[in-house]
């Protein structure tokens, strides 16, 4: 079923509690009372249509509608992606890390714990490097394209970037961090001796599976929404330049 | 029994319902997703480990792209009209006018053929592979391993592919953990 603006926010969460993570990303707090989606979004200064598009995407994988999402402004999309990064770095990864530190084993406890801890440390580091690259290079570039389109002014530097390093050449690479996550799941499922506190490894695993599918959504939005939107703006800028509809500034 | 992951791409509601009920009844298949058109097929194949793709051949115009990106994917065409297709392109072919005996027989064969190709995963790693895994875990490059074991770098790469397939571990750090847990290397040796 598709969520619409007149649905009560509380009902939506009852129907699919996975949407709690979406609320986090939009910085929406609980305590909705009987308010509907539109009212909650208005109160929180959130674009209702965008919120619904994301909520529906999380509710039903098949809902993914890149054409609809591409209609939203680059700023809105990038902001959402940034908040998602924050959700991973401030919430999900520390949660899993804490659980990993609490693992205890019958034999070789220190060694086994150290192995997993070091592995996750590496994963964390690569994850942060990846995010940093996006936040320092790719996202600001997309935002500056939007600004150029809006103000009809393009700086020489931006123009150089469009011509030499277009968004397509960035490509959004997730290969290595995806592989590490895959390995970690298999190591826990197949190879690590069962910990004394067995439920902990179950909780870790279910969190890893959830993180993995969330990351897949995230890269889908990057690849199928952000990159096409940026690419369209690049073309628009170059085209308008030919028509003298956009000014080059320093 | 090994479950095979299936993607079905078919627009006909009747065919999709029928196909899925037959596949699910056998207990050998896990239907990952069913799609009415090819739009998301590539994404799903790359995000999940799809073993078999049941496909209405009329629906896939980027067929060759999918084949070239996923050389291991086995594609079974589900033929529902009279249009001529090149049957050799597919791992196998099922026609909607096939009777029960034909369909059961074909599915039996498809499973057997597919599992033969995947069987590698169920095998233990060999002594040779263990010696290579040991060097990988100690931080040797493919070239260094080739020199150390008197084999070609190409052979090293083949062994490494097999190791990854059998263990389900892709990264060097992951392989190192496996090696320590199974006493193939000592923690003090690892970097």
C-alpha cells in the first residue's frame, strides 16, 4: 500500500516500524498524536512529497520511482543523503561496534574478540573515508551545479570541473565496503566459534543485514537519482552557455 | 539441499502465478523477486546472488548487457508466443504449452545442471588452496605467491577465486581472520 499525505503518521509507523529510521533522517521526533503526515512535515519544515517518496521507497522496494525523485531539487536530495550518512556514522555503526566489543568466547576469547574488533575497525575507517570523499567532493559539486543553474552564473572553476571531471566520471564506488560487510556476515555465521553470550551475535547479524539493505537503498538513490540530476544540470549549464543564457564569472 | 536464488521477469499475471507456484512447490528455489518488466533486473542481479533468471525473452531488450555483466547467470527463457527466438542463447527453455511431465522433467534437469556449476561452493578447500591462503593472510601479493610456490600468477588468481567461492570471504582481512581461526597462521605472524 502506498502512503499519502492524509495518513496519520502514527499509523504509518504501526504499519512498518522500519520507517523509524526514515524519521531519524528527517529529524522528526515521536509524539505525533493524531496528526497526519502533511501536518507533521509542515511543522518540521519538510517537503511532504519528498518525505512520502522516501517513506514509500522504504516501505516497498518495488516502489522505487527514480523519475519522481529526480524532480526534487539537488539540495533536497543531497541533504537527505547527508542525513543518511549521519544516521550510519552516529547511530548504526557505533551500535554494532558496541555489540562487537561485548562478544565473549569460551576459548581464545581475547584473540577472537580482537580479530573481529580489528576487522570492524578497518571497515569503519574505510566507511568514513568513503563518506568523506562524497561529502567533501561529490556533494558540494552537485550543490554548486544547482546554484549555477539558479543564479545563471557559472564560475570558471566550476566550468572546468564540468568539462574535465563530470559527475559520470566520479561514479559512486562502494565495492570494498560492500565486500567487507559481506565477509563479516559470513565470518560470524560460518566461522567464528559461538560466543558465550549467543544472542549478541544474533543481534549483530540482524543489524548487519539491515545496514546492508539500507546501504543498498542509499547507493540506489545516489546512482539513480543524484547522478542523473547532476548530469542533467551539467548539460543544462553547457547548453545555456552556448545560447549566452548563463554568465561566466570569476 | 542447496536453494537456488531465482529472479522472474514476466508481464503475464497468469504465467507468473503459475511459474512461481510450480517453482515454490519444489522446495528447491528461493524466489528473490518477480518483475513485470526488465527495468530493475540489472540492479536486482547485482545486489543479490541470483542463480537463475526465468525470463520472457520478449521483455528484455538489454539482454546482451545482462549476459556480459553476469557471465555466471543462467537464463531460462519462458516462451509464451510464436515468435522465433534463438534457443541456444539460453541455459534452457520452457514453453507455456508444455504439459506437466515436460515441465517437471525440464525443471529437474535445470536444477541438476545449475547445481553442478555451483557445487564448488560445497567443497572443502584443498591443501594447495590452504598453502595459498596462508600466504595471502601473511600479506603476500599474487606475484610473490607465484614465486614462492613455483606457479604462474594466473594460477594463483584461479586458486584465489576458488578460495573466495568456497569460503564466502572476499577481502584479504576477512581471509586473514579465517586463517587465524583455523590455525593456518598464528596471530603473531599476521601483520
